[in-house]
């Protein structure tokens, strides 16, 4: 059994690793990749996603660009963490293929509707603008999506502000829509991802893979480690986004508990906070969950195994003409 996912991302160092994990793990079937403004502008993160796909040899998966700004707020990028390109550090290949000529929100809706109800998991690893717009544009997808497993928020931790995590803080209204839509939401937040540190042992294991994509991840982590040390005082960088993919692969590696969670949109000091109610057992039918416990060893084994599986794509998508990937995916759906 594979898990069908749509990855909605803003690469982004950790988004890039999430994409590689989703591509390399045999238990994930990557249906589509969509991009959203976040760590950098939409143009930059979309180009980054296509470049990462090119170096990893990802073909037959449609990539689509989505929202270029949050619903209400001004754009707020994370150049302090991810650099001016959004993926500073390694050299990126020019994309070998283009994004499809479909808006990400439409591609998300089409992809969910093209598959059996309860089979498609949405995995947002950026701001929630695209996902909120999809839920508003086609409310029927809410009952068809298996789950939304998102990287964002936190029960007891913030990073953009003392209590708000970046992905939620940059578009809290979109996050509120997603958390309140009624579908099952798993919040893989900072409580969990701050355990996913890429320390020296992890770095050695990644380097030992010895392939182009593994070297790329190593260079990403060099840059990410430096900014996390300088900006937030971390000894080793927390690698957030692949934790959401890992939860979909194996929920015993990223363990979640049901609890009521709402998003603060009007706080004077708390806008973007994910307010989690831990006062007692979750009520019956609670649709929101928070991931709190990570199996660090097995998580990094997943990432390293995915890199081994990806290997060294000799002829990355270079020969695939633009839109051929989208065509192939359409045929798969049909
Ligand atoms: Ca991200």
C-alpha cells in the first residue's frame, strides 16, 4: 500500500529534503507538487522546486505554482534562514522542465477529485494559502481528502514570534480556514521538528551515501546549520518539513495525539498562535492532532534510505520536454 500525497511547499532547505523523501520512499506516491509564497517569493520557490526535481530525476509528476501572496497579509519571506534565493548554499541545476499551466489551487482540487475519496493526503510544508483557497473553491474536497498532514504551528513553541511558527504566522487566516474546515488535520509543529536535528552523526550518514542528491542535501544542511546557529542559536539545524512526510510514511516515527487546535487571528501579541487544548483527553471525534514525539534514529534512517533509493540519476529530466511530465501524470490519473 502506498500513500498518495500532494506536496504543497515553498522550497526552502527543509522543503527540498521533504521533496526528496517523498520521491525516494517507496511507500509514497507523489501525485503533484504545488508551490506557495513563503520562505521566498513564488517565482523563486517554484524555480527551486523544479531545480530540486531536476537533480533528483523526478519525472511524471506535475508541478504547479500557486498563491503569490497571503490572503490578507503582506508578503513576509524568510531570507534570514533560507537566503536570497530561498535555497542558498548548493549550486542548483537549471530546471529541465516547467511548471504546468494550471494554478496550484486548481491542480490540488483536480487531483483530489480524480482519486477515490479518502485516498489523497495533502502535505503542506509552507503557508496554508493554497490549501485554504482549495477548500473554499471546491468545498467538496474537504470530505474527500484523507488527511491534511502539515508542517507548521506548535503546541508550546514559536519561532516567528514567541508563540507563532512561521508557516502559520505568514498567513494566519488561511491557517484558520484549514484547521476549522472539518477534515482531519495533523499538525507537525515545532514541538516535534525541533527534535529532528541534523547533528554530526546524521551529517556523516548523509555524506556516506555519496551521490549527487546526497551531496546536495549536505550542502543545504551546511547553509541551514549556519543560519540556524546565527539566528536562533541552534547547535544543529532542525529539519522541519520532512517530518510531515515521515508521519505519512510511518506514524510510529512521528507520533501524534488528538487535541483541539484553533488558530489565533486577532491577538495583539499572539496572532498566528496554534492554540492547543491539552487540559484533558481530547473530546470524541476530535479532528485535529498534534505531533509531539519523534523517533530520531528511525526518522533519519528514512531520509538516508530515500537518498540511497534515489541514487545518482544519470540523466535527470533533461530530456523531458516541458509539459510532458504533466501529460504523463494526466494519463496516470485517467
Ligand atoms: Ca517550508
